[in-house]
């Protein structure tokens, strides 16, 4: 009897050890998954996509319970994003052959919300790194996708272009359009597709990818600009048609589109930066606070005096634009170096001038013969020098003298000059 009991005990221990070993083996064979992405759902739950460590087997997890196993055809998920639409859970991003990051493929995984079915879209027709950039539900049963395609990996950067295409709810591509080689953000606004590019432009497409409107988010204007719709401008409400001419930065929000920034610069007429003028200037400036050499001035004005000038235009905030220019002295009289003038000729000029070192005023009359040096000045610097001479006055030898005596009156004519000589008449005394 004792032998039987000992035998039964040994058998029981052996069976227990075998069971433990089987369980241990089962534990080792059980696949281990790690989470690639976990996202919150609209109903408060959580959904995740996980990958098995040893092979590229994937599953979705809903509230910590396996919902569905996904077959990616032995491909590795490079990166993944999640979107919850009205009828589906959607994962999208890039797939890779093994861990080859130089060759990736865009994909979209659509899962019914009841986990009854799933569908996988893979764009394998690419020549380099590519991925699904964004995914939006445009309308019921239709999706809009931004896809980076046909890129190549160079010096750590992806080079390629972006494509926008639409799909039905069965992930069939309906239409597509290339949107260039610039980064962009995609959103749906007022039943149109809004593309915001990094070059600060916005393009609106309808569902057939016709351009609804295309404009720059950040623009530069000169002079004035008008509002095409009622808008908040720098936080203040204005009606349609309101115009602005003060230079500076304006932030516009019409309530329909994203904020726009207008950089307004003054329109300047009649004077240019760095120019030199030999006559007066008449300037016109579209707006702002104007200062001429630091003194307040009008938007429209005339400057005639010789000298150096700085027009400063101040606008909103720290806006400031400066125009530097000079008005040079000018010789109004037609005098050039080597000319010979006559005594009595006038010298007309603008600014300051010296004649043989002595300062003179415009309209100066030459009274003496000789050689002269005329210097015109601006800001104490000689801008122009003219050398000329004045000849001695000549006496004409062919002058004739006519003397007319008309009953006690003698008239002497020298050329065209007449002298009148009066002779006193003698009166004889009467004799007695």
C-alpha cells in the first residue's frame, strides 16, 4: 500500500511539473507586442496599433483588448498617424521594406467602427521615400489626402513634391493634383480644401480640385490698401472699403479666412534715396509722419535750398523709412570755364558762391576787367569751379562829333550821346 501511495505522489509531482513546463513554453511562445500609436476616441475610449516584435504582424487594440489583426503583407510601419472619421478609424503614414528607410510607401488603413472589416491602401508606385502626410474627411464618404511622393533621401533631407488627391470611402483614388515642392498644411474650410503653404500663400480648391481662390497670407503693398470685406484690422473693426495709408504692419481678419498680414510701405514721388539734384525738388508721400532733417513736415512739400537732406517717414509701431538726398548748387548764368564776359554782366546762381575768394550773392554785377575764379559750395564743400575773364572796355575810334548851333544853342553829339551847350546872349545897352 505504501508503495502505491509513493508511486501516486511521484506521478502527481511529475504531472505538475509537466503542466508547469507546458505553461512556461506557452508563455514563451506567446507573441509580444509594443504600441506604435495610441489615440483617444470621441467617445472617450482609446485605440492603439501595435506591432509584434519578431515579425511584422500588427493588431489594433480598443480599450486594452485586441480588436483586429492587420496584414500589411510583411511590411514594416515606418510611422503612423490616426484619424477618426464619421464611419471609420483610419491609420496612415509610411510603410517600409524591413527597416529600409530609403524606400518607404504611403499607406492608409481604414477600419470599420464595429471592427467588422478593414481595407488597406498602399501606393507602391514610388521611386524613393514617400508617405501619406495628412488625411481629412471632406464630406460623407470622401477623403482628401496629401501625399509626399517620389522623393529621395539626400544629406538627411527628403526631396520631392506633394500631391493632393481625393478618395471614396472604399479608398479608390478619384482625382489628384500636384501642389508643388513646398511644405503645406491641409484643412477643410467652408466646403473647400484649404492649402497653406510655407511660402505664405493660401489656395482654396473645391472637391474637383478647381481653384476657388488663391492669395498670399503675407503681402507687401505700397501707398494705400482697401478692405474688400468687413474685417478686424489690428483688432479694430472696419467696414468694407475702408482704406489705410499709414505705413506699417496690418493684421486682417475677416472671420472667413485665416489672418492675413499686410506690410504697407509708403509711396514716395519726386525724390529718391541717394540722388543729387541741381534744382529744387517737389516730393509727395502717401502717408505717415514726415520729418525733414528732424523737423515735422507735410506729406507734400518743396525743398529748394542747396544742402543735404534726410526725409524720415514714421508709421505704425517701429516702422521707419529714410530717404537721403542732396540739392547741389547750380549756375543759372550760362558761364563756362574759358568764357570771356563783359563789364556789367551779372552772375546768377543757387546756393553759396565765392568770386576770387570773396563771398558774393546771386545777381552780382562784374565791374572790373580781369581773370576770375567762381566757386559754388554745398555744405561747405566746393561742388563746382568756373574760370573766366572780363575784358577791358574799348574806346571806338570812328566816333564822330556833330555840333549844331541853333541860335545860341550848341548841340554836341558823340555817337549816340548828345550834350547841350547853352550860350548866354549879350544885351547891348541903349545910348543916349
